[in-house]
């Protein structure tokens, strides 16, 4: 029904009520037309005030996770299989020349049952450069630097495809085990304090050139963990546990305490056995469940 036809019908209805033909005078006709127009707009689209619309607002995109460092063992977890704890599919990550991509959008190719599933959770730069499924070519970041010109161009092509055409998110960097600091080195409290999680971005210098971000050290018991390998949201600059970063947090962890007095106090000699067990549980959790690499020993335990 058109707007003018609707207005005429309303005019006839008005004549039938008043018993007077032509009661819909030009002025009344105009009023009826305007009334009908307003009703039509309301029913079909609604009014838009200051650019507002009845359409639901688009969901804001989630802020991407900060890039992190990966050990080879941590990377292997992200193979797309079912997580036994959550019963949900894990993401699918893989590494190209040390750059870790989330290829979950390509799960049909890289996930379980896919033609490239052998690459899930692995460093596969050399294998893709050579277009080979030979597992002996996997997990060797250093070999990417010694590729011939043709293979290097092929690897660069894969990198460009992943980052710019497939737009797979970059999650961080794979740090080979032989590039991690020795777990036997002794770390002073002064050195520990340097890695307090307050810096962001890719580290400078040769010591951590293959890292996605600066290390974050945390002392627990007699060892020092680098929690930048997965713990950035918790122990980084704005994380809820940043107060432990760069410190011997043994006492605070044993007491499950955020009290600054416990955070700054490194003495555990007065703790009860059940509190020391809590500390040991934290150490086991960091090492076995989280997979944070041990990058040294705390000097105070070996003086």
C-alpha cells in the first residue's frame, strides 16, 4: 500500500464517522498524510536519532594477546587435539623460522586428520621450504639460516602467505632449548630484579635476540623461572601477579599472600611444613604444568 493510498483510505474512514462527504479537506488530508507517513516510518524502520539505529551494535574485537616466548615442549601442546581437561579442541600453532603462527583457521589442513597435520605444534620452516614431510627436517630453527637461495625464497613465500594473505596471528617466538640460559647458573637478587616484566616489546641485544619479548624472572624455592614463556598476561606490566616479577617470591607463594611485607621478605626459615609444601606445589606447577623454563638458581640458596 502506498502512502497516498493509505491517506485516502483514512479520509474515507473519517467521512464514514462524521457522515459528511469531503470531510477530508486539503488541510485534513495533509494532516492525515503526515500522520500516515510517520506511522509508516515507525513501523518499517524506526526513527534514527543522532545517527543511532535499531541495528544491534557490532561486537568489539577482542584485544590480541601479547606476544610470548615458547619452548619446543610448550609449542607441541598446540596441536589441535582435544584438551583432556576442557574437552575442547586446542588451538593449532606452528613455527616458521622461529615465528609462531596460530593457524587454527586452517584446522582442516593443519589439524588432526589434515594433510599437513605433521606440522602442528612444530617448527617446520625447513620442511615447508623443501616441500617435504620428512620429520627429520622438523624442529630445527637454526637450519633455516643455512637454506640455499631457492629454499630460502620458498620459506619467505610461506611467511608472506601466512602473515599477509592468510592473516594468521603471530603468537610469539620459538626459543630453541640450546638458546635458553643454563639452569645451573647462579642468579643474584640484583640480576633477578632486572627482569621485572615492566618492559614490553622485542628485546634488544644478543642475549635474547630470538625472543618475542624480554624475559620475566620469578624466583621460587631454589630456582628461577622465566615466566615470559606463557605467563605475560599474569606477570607482565599490567598483570595481577606482576608484584612477584623480578623477585624471590618464595615466601609470598608459600603463604598465598599479596601482602607487600611477604613479597619483599625472602626468608622461609620460619614457615611450617604445610606452607613449604604449598611452595613446592607452586614450583612443580611452574615446571611441569606451565612449562616455564628454569633459567638459573637463586644465589642465596647456594652461599
